[in-house]
């Protein structure tokens, strides 16, 4: 389980760097500055949660079950939150109107918040 959590964290991290570079350089002439700022928000939150998974993967006192739950919460949150932000920020580049699925952004945010709350509860319940 640690390996899967660590690999997922590393993959989210490398994708954050790639998407961040794309947002800073590739989108510069294609979308307004406000859209680039929005895109960077998605990148930032993705990277924060990559670090969270890397942390969880190396902490020995978090159970395998808890790590598994955190992995699913973070992945679902990043896909819904950051993914929808990427889509909304680049909305003008496609024929599909991503504003119709913008409601998933706060749902993704709730998954990300839930992952942190779940981790806090896990730490409080366990004696170290």
C-alpha cells in the first residue's frame, strides 16, 4: 500500500510540474491572465495533495486501511477539483462548455477537505 500511495503522490507531483509549466508558458498567448491564475490554482492544490500522499506514504503510524481511504479521497478530490479547474480555465479553447460541469469543483474540494479531516481524526485516535 505504501508503494501505491507514494507512486500516486509522485505522479501527481510530476503532473503538477508539467501542468504548471504548460499553464505558465503554453497558455500565455491562448487564454486571458485571469484564466492562467485559475489554472495555477488547480496546479497548486494538486501539488499540495501530492505532498500529502508522499507524507502519508512514509508515515508508519497510519494504518493500511487509512492510507487506502486517504488515497481515494485525494485522487477523487484532485480529479474533480483540479481537473475541473483546468477545464474551466481552458474553456475558451474547446467547443464543449465546461461551465456546465463546474458544479464538480466544490465536490472535489469537499473530497480534499475530507482527506485532511480524515487524517486529523486518524492522528487523534492513534496513540504514538
